[in-house]
C-alpha cells in the first residue's frame, strides 16, 4: 500500500531545494568575483569624504585679506601648528584642528614650502589634523586623524585641500605625504586610507601639486602598497618615474594579468611630458588581485589593458 507524502514533508523538500539553489548561486557569484568577473575597474567605491577640494580663485576679501597675509607670514616665521590653525580660521576652514605640521610618513616635509605653479606660485603646508567627531559620536578618542596638504596663494588665501578626509566608516582618516616620484619638476601628494572594496583593503589617490594642481588617479589595493618610486626605472631626467604594487605576492613577481587577459607589469609609469600615468587598469597574480583603478576618478591615467 502506497502512502502519499505528507504536506509537511513536501514543504520541507521545497524549502531545502530553494536553499540549495540560493547557496549554489552565491558560491558561483563569489567564485566569479574572485576571478574578477563583474569587478569592473570603473565601479564606484564606498561613499567617503573627498581627498580633493578646490576653493577656486576667490580673490581678495577686504574684510580678511590683511589678516590672511599676516597669518601666512606668521606661519613662515614660527612654523607652529597654532599659526597654521589661525591661517585656516582666517579662511573660514573649520573641519578639524591642526595637531602638527608634517605627516605621519617618515621623511615627510615638516614646514611650509613655496611651490612654483603654472598659473601662480603657491604655498604648500603639510599638516596632521584631528577631524571633527562624526555625527552621533561624543567620545573624543573616536575622532579620526588625517594627513592633509593645504595650498595657499601668496596672499594667504586658501586655494586647495588635498587629503584631510575620512573613510566611509567615519573612523579612519587619510595618511599621506608629499613626494616627487624621482622626477625633477613634479611634486605629488599621495594620500591613502583604509577602505574595503571588492576584497581590497586600501584606496589611494595621487594629486599633482606641481606644476599644476589636479587629481591624477584613484586606485584600490592592499596594505604596504604603493611603492614609491618604483625601482629599476629610467633616469628621472628622461621624464619617467613610477609607482609599484606588490599585491598579495612578493615584490619579485612583477608581472600579472591585466583586464585584457595579457601579461602586464606591476609598475605604473609616470610620463612627465604627457602628464599621465600608464599601466594596467587592474592586475591579478593567478586568482589573487593586486590592484584596481577607479577609472571614473583617474583623469591622469591611461590604461594599457583596455581599448581606447
């Protein structure tokens, strides 16, 4: 004598079948993501405060121009954090307090420096800041630290902020330093922060300071990267410098697979004549990713593994 399956047993089997399908699809999706499928380099990252801000050419302000010029002179005379704080206050900037002049990186500049720029000479002041507390937080220990470079004109007017931002978690600030990448005429501000995205742990931006101010690139990567400048490149006098990435492999493994499935170098080359970086838009060593560019935020980067 045959018995019909109970309704409860049938429902249980149906639920199990759906569960198996869902788990299977998630596993396939995870495997594809791991292989890089659907992980396009132009995908937008997490929402966080920008590390680049332009204040434009505001021109002289009769009410504060004299105060700004005096405040800038005091910065050069004393080199104190309080003097920089007064200069920022004279410009109405109140997004954090100045902890010190200089950055967290070793051998970083620790004083105001005049920078020859294409349009006008500027004054670059590298600072370590304590950011304002995020909304809803009251514990001062939760205030993120952030490296920044503030660029002023010679009259003390704030023109640009590079760095001085925070990650999407509101707890991690920017780490950065001024560097030349080995070039004789270029000056960059490299800023990086902890920012999880598609398996990557960090995001870095390169901003040009000299000969003109602009954002050059934005790239996701892993801790310990990038390596600046990249070793073994042509002499700086030839106008070429570079940045290297280890990814999750030893430094000696300098070749990976780009978006076109072909071999590409771990190094990004800076062409001082064309004012652009060139290199792979994303790279992996086998199944392990090394880095990935956000092409929507990399105006000074020309990928070699994508059709132009």
